[in-house]
């Protein structure tokens, strides 16, 4: 009596290139499902749906634009005297992020974009 053993092989499809994603998202290859899932690194949110990624990114862009417009309206005030103008500048500067040593943050997220703050800067590089 002869027993015939069949060898089975599975052929995995080559991993396709990851799709382009909005900032803050990473494509993670899942070998079991032979597909990418998408991870939003700042919130730890994951999804298999690329359309959910683009929808969420669009919502975030819309929120950022609304916030920018709100800030523009808040700080774009007319002033008639130098004192009024300086008061607006003081209010704006007092609302900006500060380091532990109370210096204004001059670069990085939510900053004034003024460049390096020198050796007194307590922020880690790159900011």
C-alpha cells in the first residue's frame, strides 16, 4: 500500500507600495490580511479604510482652517492710537506658548516662527 502526500504551498502576493498619506498617518502592512491598515500616530486611531483616512484628514484641515480664521479675526483689530495697538500686541504675545523659563517659543508647533532662541532655549532639538 502506497500513501501519497501532497505538498501545499501558499504564495503570498508581493507587498504593494504604501499609499501616500496625510501628515501624522502611517500605513502598516498586515501579512495575515495581505493589506495595509492605517494608523494615526497622534491619536492612536487605526482603520482599514483609506476613505476614512482622507475624511478624517479633511475634517482636521477644516478645523485648522476655522481656527486660523478665528485667530485672524481675534487679532486683526483696528487701532487708532499707538497705545491701542501696543495693547493688542501685548494681548497676542501673552497668549503665545512659553517655555519653562517663560521665554516665548520662537519655533515649533504654535510658535511665532522667529528662529532659534539660543542657549537659554529649553526645548529639545529638533523642535
